[in-house]
C-alpha cells in the first residue's frame, strides 16, 4: 500500500492544548463573573474581591454568594462530568458511553423524585433527619446504589463482564425509569414542577455549603482519575491486552466505575441532572488530542468546566430576569453541535 | 539442533485441561518450551491452539493441571514482573479508538516507569512500520495493523534481560508472503537473543521453515511434538488435517509440504473434523 | 387555624411596611396576587411578575417575567431592584428567598388560599402591603357581598348537586379534581358535592370513571383557551349533564385563582348547576 503522508493525523500539541484550555477557562470564568441579570461594574468586582476596599453591599452579595459559588460549582461539576464520561468511554471502549449507561443518573433521578414526591408522606422520616440535604443525599445514594447493583450483577468469580454490566445498566435504567414514572404519576402539579426543574439541572441554587459538601467528592474523583490513564489506554486495545500488559483488569474496571459514580453522583446531587457534558466533551477532546487518557482526562476536565460555566452564563442572561435550567441549555447547544460534528466528520 | 538451554524450561505445561460445561476444550496437555527455541503450534481450526495460548497468557483459568513460567507457577507471578518478561499477541486487537501507530506501540511499555524512544524506534523499524508511526491505527491495512501490534508486543519485553517468552496467536495471518518472511526471520533471530517463542500458525511451510520444534494439536490434545522434520510427516498431516501431501526436504535444510490434488479436481484444503470426506479411507 | 395565621401574617407585614415610599417596587409571583394588586389599582408598583400571572393580560403582558414561582431567580429579581416580593407559600427555592431578604428585599409569602374566607382575607392583607387599605376594603366588601348572594341562591336549591370538576393543563392532559383542591373548595362554597371526593388532589382521568360518576354538572378549567377539546372526550360529551348544557369550560385562573374574580367564578359555576337533579337516562 502506498504511503499517504497526508493521512498522518493532525493533533493539537499537548502543552499548547492545555494552555489554550486554561486560557478559555479564565475567559469563561471572567465572563461568568461579569454576566448576570444584576448589573455589576468591573469596579464592583474588584472592590468585592478586595476585602479592604469599600464595596456596594448588594454587588458584593451577588458576587460572593451567587456568582462565585456558581462559577466554582460549574467548574467542578463540568470537570467531573466530562472526566466520568471519558472514564466510562474508555472502560466500555465505546465513544457513546456516558454515565447514564451504568445507571448513575437513573438511580439518582429515582431517589430525587422519590424525595420530591414522597418527602412529606412516606419519606417524612428521611426528610426530617436530613433536612436541607434530603434531596442531594438521596440522589447521591441512589446513584451509587444503583451503580453498585449493576456492577454486582455483572461481577462473577472475580471478573466483571462489561457486556453484562451494560445490559444490567439498561435493565436497571428501565426499572428506575418505571419507578420514576410511577412517582411522576402520583405527583401533584407543584411536585411535578420541582422534579422537572431538578431533572433539567441548574446551578442557580449553588451555595458555598453545596460546594463544601459535594466538592470534596468531586475533587477526589478528579484527582484519582489520572491514575487510571495508562490502564485505560491499554483497555482500548481490549481487556485481554490490558491484562497481558500487566494491569489488573478487574481493579481498573472497579476503580473506573467507582470514580464515575462518585463524581456524577456528587455533582448530580447538587446540580440536578446535566446531560451531554459527559458525552460531548470527551468526544471533542479525543478528536483534538487523541485517545491517550493522560491528555484526554485533564483536557476533558478543563473543557467540561469551561463548557458548563459558559452554558451557565448563557442560562442566566438569555431570558433575564428569569433563568433557563442549564441542562436545557446544554441540550440546546450540545445537541446541534454534536450533530454538526458528526456530519462534518462524515464528509471528511 | 537444540540450542543451549537453561536447566529449567522457560514454559512448562503439565496435564493441562479446561472444561467448559460438558465440553472439554483442552485435556491432559503436557509440554515444555525452552528459552532459545521457536515452537510452531499447528493444528486445524478448532483444535484448541488459541485456547491454549489464552490459557498460557492467563486469560483463561485451567480446570486442571499446572503452568509454570521459569519454574514458577503462572498464578504466583506478580502481574508487573510477568508483563516484563512475557509478551502476548492475541489473534485480534481492538483498533476503534483514534490512537496513532506510535501510540499503540508505546502502550507496550505498560507500567514500566518510562517509555524508551530508542527501543520504540528500533522495533518499529525492524517491523517496517516506522513510516506509519503518525497514522491512526484504524486507517491502516490489516497487515500493517498486525505488524504494529507485534511491535507493541516486542517493545513490552525488548529491554528485559533474557529469558523472555512470547506467545503469538497467528501473528502473520494478514501479512503478505514477504512480510511473513520478515516477521519470522526476526522471530528466529530473537530466539538467539534469549527468547522462547510459541507461535500458533496456519501456514505449514512457514512453520517448517522457521520453527525449531512443532506442537501438533487436534481436538484439544497434543497429538505430536518434536523437531520439525519428525513431526511434519505425511502420516501426521493425514491424521490431523486429513490432508494428502508430500513432504520434501529442501536443499536449504527444512521440509516443504506439497499438498496433492484432490481426485474431484478441487484443491486440497485443510478439513475441519466432522466434514464429510468424499474419498475412501486410505 | 388559618384565620389566626392571617392575623399574625398581617401583623408581621405591617410591622415591616415601608411608610415613606410613595411607590414601592413590587415583584408579584402568584397569579391571584397579581390580579388583586391590579384590582387595587396598584399595578404601577409592579416591576415584574411570574409565569402564573397571566391576567389581566394588558398589565402582565409587557412586564418582565421572573419565571415560575417555584424556581425564582435571585439575580434576575435583584436586578429589578424591588422593595417587595409578594408571593405565596409555594414559592421557592428557599435559598433565593433568604438571599433576597438578606439583600434588603421584603418578602411576603401569603398562605395558600383554600377557602372563600381566606380569599377575602388575602385582599385585605395585600391592601395593607400596597398601602391601599381603602380600595382593599371596598374590594373585599364587594367580594363578600357576592359571596353572600351566591350563598343565598345556593340555599334555594333543595338538593346538593354532584359536580365533576376537570383541569385541562399543558403537558399534563386532563386531570380530575378530587378533595383538598381549590376546585373542591369552590364547589363547597356553592353547596355542591364533588363526585370525585374519594380521590385526593388532581389525578389523571379514566374515561370510564367519568361515565360512572354520573354528575349533575361538569366544570372544566383550562390553563389556555381551547386546551380542552370536547371531541377527544366522546364519553364525557355523552353524559346527560353535558348534553343538557350543564357544563362550563373556563380559564383555570378565573375559576381556581380565588382572586378578585372569585364572585364571578362562583356565579358562573352556579349558572350551569341544574335547578333540580338531572334525570339520568339509560341506567
């Protein structure tokens, strides 16, 4: 076969890519801090961030209690969703895998809807016990529990069958979906609206205490994920090859599922369900930087943060003074973008 | 002739058996492989060659028997240490992700502390894939992919001091004859550098040309093993493959298998056990 | 007690009320509250409303919308520099309301109105909140006299009509109103019984259950004009009550808002109730 030198793959060099993403991150962060329904001047922002300068108390409040927690939660959630997507896509060797596949979202959704609908009746004990954290805690536990269940089903004699895991995920998704449907049926109008808003995701209610509670888990997932980079690279050649290369195949599977469930569960608990980040971001990063996870994971983390922060800024201003749920913005922007990408690649 | 060997076999198989449900895939298989030899693993489709290699690679757990590598039970090896002295090339590897050929080869370094660029370049050059280094693996032809995968397997053990073990499952099935020669002459060279190689092959003459010894398998059992000229006999070929063939010894010193024409005019092919045989029994 | 709650609420709010502002800036996040504010001629104070405030259209239409009352945006509302957020207990999220208060916005969360007396009380509370006590008193008296009239005419009936109340809502399809709903409160104010009293809240409808309920009258509240299509409900339109014209299809805010139009809503429903029981044919 003749060697076609033009077929050599063009990629963004890693250091340049990271620099670009960091620059984008700064830009998105700045835009996010500057935009919102409440008009803030640059001087307000500088004054609010400098403790010694006298600042307009309202501006300070908007900045410190609303925009900054939103920014930080958006960065963390975006990063962890994208990294979880990358982990699972590597694990399943399927670029279409997303955290929904192993049941995290379905489990979290079912638990959250249960709290919304049954919180004042059957689950009043739970809501009384956990108070303000009833919903996020339930969502986190639901997500982890369902993932664990799917994994238990797929785990036999010290080995995890990825195919069984996928099938178990599908079955569990269906069951959780039915449960959610049943609860939705029982819900009154008010509850229905709450659960619709939850399932569309939002950063609007971000508080520092949300970050204090969910942030460490997201950070943990982000910090540990790069440890899986090399084994996941090997996984892309197939599980047996990863084994031949000396990796403990089952340990890698367990760790990847655990980290993804941890990250997505923690993020979903405080933001609601936000789709597309976990699917689109790793996909785009793979096109730019290749499939190697040592670059893919950090790049996905940065790009996921950028995307969610930018989407949140858009969600704030598009219908101001009202706000769009961010999940909706992601689907509105992400869907067509992804389609365009597919079409473009098909033509090349 | 037998090259000089360490006192212990590199790979020792004792009474190996695998049963899945009621079906016996391998049974009471006993053989040794020594450092410095290239063993050709022959047998018709379904004879259990791949099962044996997957078993030796630790992918499948045997139901009975023992496998030892350098005198140490396979299960007792730490993963990492084993990976440094034993490379495995499966029949098929996934190539659906956008890795370049160079990245795939570099994966062979696995958990080793750092990748050695010189080794990588050398191995890729030896397998004539260096010009493909920056192409996506998925865009390569089957033969190119196979050589890239083999490069990955070689890189994995290249810098390890001998003895080193390679388990290769049809590593040349997609290659053209020139490249098959390239790969097998490289493998033959490697045996002299302290490798023991077990290579499952379909091409009898490729095996005849390069293998020091042959293991002949049928129906999950080792039917015959020994030096190439002793194993590659018309009687064995008839018994194992139901193949009518002459075996000539060439001036080069290795045997050549020449299948006979079938009475029905078609070419003789290796038959699967159970296929209807139109000819009367010989 | 509901009424006790109102008194406490009133006292609290009066304590906070801002006397020196001539024209307070108000965000109203509740359809009925918006209606009352407009009826008190305080619409000049409104700087924004929520999505449930759809009446009167000429007032609410041009005003900025702050979204749904359960998902109120903090920054969006703050950017309008309101003095007051007046809404119901249903409003949320909690954190947004807390932050608004921290930012110096007075937040009034009125109890959910579940009876005609509470509807009257709410008018008076809003009167004092908006510094329009005389107008509120007048509006409340008007409403009270209409309620008295309705009670009077209802008393003339010698039986309790059995009424089927349906709610045709956006993506939710058609729901039936059971007990503990404002629809149920509306019916009891008219001395009528809810045929679906064994159901609690709003629940999806089964056509056969409709047929079996054999109501004397059918009331349908729709969130948007034309939302309810009789052609989709052949069994419903075959009921004697429907065929004899004992039916009303009207806007859900009008029927169930319990705002200033409550008297008219009650009279409209009363008008379709049969003077005597509908004869049930066929069974």
